[in-house]
C-alpha cells in the first residue's frame, strides 16, 4: 500500500547522564557563552514545541531535558536502536524478575504467587460464596473493590509453552498450560478430553454428541441450512470445552461460547487454549453482555439451564439476542425423554412437565417449532412481530412487550425482565424487522441495516465506508511494523479493546484468526449491534473492571484510544495489569493514543517488563497520535 514508509523501530531509552562540558565555554569572552546559551535554549524550546505540538519522533522521553544537555542525549538515543522481536521462543527466565538499567525511575510490579495462576478477578470462586446461590447469582460477575485489586503480575504455570497453531490447536493443548485432569475422568465416556503424556487431546465429543461434534452438526444441517451463509453468528450457552463452536468454524460460522466458572474446572480456559472464542459467563439474573438481534443461531446441549422456570425469563433473554428468523437448538433433557429418562435419573412425569413448560414459553414468544428429530429440537423466531402483536391482544397470558423507553441493547449489569423485547416495526408480514442481512461473506463489507436505517447516532453509510478504508490502511501499516502479523498462525486469539464499527477485525477476517470486539460501556455511541450485523462477534465491557476471561487468553491485544477514554475514570496501571493478565507470554500489543498518554503507558510497560517502543502514526510524524508496539516477555512461575 502507498504512503509513508515505516519508521525505524527504536526502543525508548532512558536519558543518559549529561556529558556536554561547560569548561570551554567559561574561557570564551563574555558574549560568546551568552550567545551560544541563547541558541541552545532556543533549539531546545523549538524541539519541545515540535514534539508536543504534533511532530513525531521515534524516541520519546517523559522527563525534562536541560537545554545544554539535549544535544548530548540526541546522538546516544539513535545509537541504541534495535528492533522488537515479535516471534515466540518458549523460554526465558523462570522467576519473572525485572532487570532495570541503573537510575531508572520506574515502578515495578512483582510476580504474584503461583496460586493466582488462573485468577479471574470478577469470577473468583472464593468471593462468589458471599452471594446468593439462588438462580446461580453467585456465578455472576462480582468484582474486587479497589483495596482488593492485585498489584502484581499473574504468573504462567511452570513449563508453559506457546499453544499449538490452528487448526492443530483445535485438537491438542499442552497439559502444562492448563494442568487439569478432572474432565478427562469425569467426561471420559463422552469424549470431551483425553490426557496423552504432555498434552491433552480433544476428540470433539460432548455430552449429547459422544460420536463427535462434526457428526452432530451434520445432523443439525439436515434440519436447517448451515451452508448458504445465512447463518454466520451463533451462541453456545453452557458450552463445555466449546467443541460445537470449534467445529462450526470450518463451516464459516463464528460462535460465541460461554460457560460459568464452576465444578467443570477450566472449561472456558480449555476453549481459549484451543483457539476458540469463549468467555466466562452465566445466564442468571442479568442480561447477557450482547446487543439485541445479535445471533443467527443459539444452542444448548444439555446445558442444564432451567428454560421453563422463572416465567421463562431465560428464553425471553435468548429471544432478545436472537435475530428475526434466528434459530434456537436444544438437545438433552427434556428432548427425547421417553428414551433417556432412566439414564438421566429423572421421572417421566418430571421430564414431560419440563418439556411442556418449554413448549409453552416458546409459543408465548411466537416462535415456531421447526423440528424434533432424534435428540435435537429446533425452534425459529418470527421475522417480525406483526402476528405476535395480534395474538397478544387475544391471549392475555403472553408476556408483555417491554416498554418503548427500555433500551434493548443495554446489557451491562442490566436485570432480566419478564417482557418481550419489541422488534422494529415493519409494514408487511414477510419483511425482516430491523432490515435483512446479506449472506456471509458479503455481510462483512455491506453497510449494516442499523446504519442504513439511521439508528446509530452520527454514523452514516459514508462514515462506514470511510472507516473501512481507514482500517485497511492502518492494518497494512501494522503489518509493516510487526511482520508476524503477515505470517499465518502466529496470532490466533485477538482482542480489540475499543472496536467502534469493527474495522480492525474486518481487515483481518481472511486470516486464520478471530477477534473479540469490545465496545466499552463508556463509549458515547453503542455500536456493538453494527459489529454483529457484519458477521463479527464481541461483547460489552468496562475496562475499569477485569474481563470475564482466564489469564493468558489472547495472543494479541489492540487498543485504540482506550487510555484517553478512561482518563479520570480508573487507574491506568490497573488497566495495564489486566492486559498483562489476559495476554499470553510473548503475546503482542498495539496501543494507539495521544503521545503524552503513550509516554505514561510506556513507563508502566517498562514496570511490567514488556519490550515496547513508541513509533510514529501511519500518516507521519506530524500527528499527535502515536503507536506503542509491545511484546510481553516470557516468564513462568518457578518449579517448586
């Protein structure tokens, strides 16, 4: 791509001691030192203005430079230049200690105790016991208060290795990375996972598909069309080790898998190590952290969610996040209970009552039951609510339609309610509420209906198209700086902390990777629905809190103006420590922000023992916005 050539990458080095001598100046006639001093100070001032007013330099210092010291420092910084190493090597010092150059005024962050190796701050099993067990509320997010936040770096377990590359990672995980054998015993008959020497093998089995997810998905494909691109985004509730989502990827279906941190220890961590999108989550008393009309397909395979209870509120939530015309797939209890009731250790009457509950709730949502064949039942959400609204006037027992002033896309600590999320109004019976989506892959680049219909404030079709061009240029530039981005397989799990319209992820869509797009809840515009309409996935989140994921979840983290967004909202070092927690050893970061902000970020990065460099904007040195490229160094807990 045309444009400025990439800068030479130069580490941000500490300013050396001044070595310009004044002795010779003192011997000159009185006017000479005055004149020279004036010239040097003027140069320092002009360079300072150039630096802080938009001119970019490869080397950035966050300390004041005396005017006679500057010329000495300038030459020394260029002589120490070296390139960041973005590749993985699997080895480094074991203890995570940080070596600092003499005189470095950097706050350091020590390694945490090994007991925190799998620490999930907002789903901490000990803290959760303080909360009600009813409806699994204790499994929801309960984050530490400020005084409880750790100020140390989470260690990787001893022997940690870079995960296998996709698609090998779908089937193999290093045991040292997730040292848990419980599921290999508990789920042995169901083929979830097997222990084989120094690794774990995932045959693709599940509780309701012991013969493999591929065969199970083929059975679903006989009932609904999984091949024509109309189904692109899916959600798997109670996902286990996410084999359903893993095997859908070969069919170009991108699945958001979630499960609680419960007795099935590390199931979401297994999914992420396999290179499959997943989050820790539970459907309990709060909305799921996704917008309305997000998914083409929702799935539950013996997920043990009581769908018919509490007034059907859990199915009402599935209805909110399903697209018009979307599918809900259920296998396991109570489906086909006449065959399995003895093995499920439940009575016929109990299972029959449960199925009747589910049937009644789905009817109240105006869903149509498409099929019940063998172990699988499928329902479909209507394209619009024209007929449903007519039925509601007749059938008083239906859940009410939610109030018009209730935001259907608000989903951050938002309580579940027993009311149906209204679909956008339509004029005709076959019209798709909210607008019909293109089939994948056209969906990725087509202007999303939320934009064409003017429901996103300040975002037009022109905005969308310009954003596409902008991120094509930016991603191309990233690849010239970090050559590993051009190599297939180096990065698999990617996090975009402030996604806007999903342009960063869209420009990586052809690579064998996936991006978790985050729309911060503090953003002025809620664009996550647009991201889903493009066939991408993501979640709402506040970066003042820990993410619902395990340590070492991501290979690469991208942050666009995140630290400016959270200025005066939360502590910068808490955000940086969270990035260190969820980034894998030898993982990479790309942080773009105002140069003054990046200088502060760089200082914390040094304290975290990251290798990092600040470089110029893709449009050249006159932009105040700069980029920090960083690599988390490899270290693990010591062998005990």
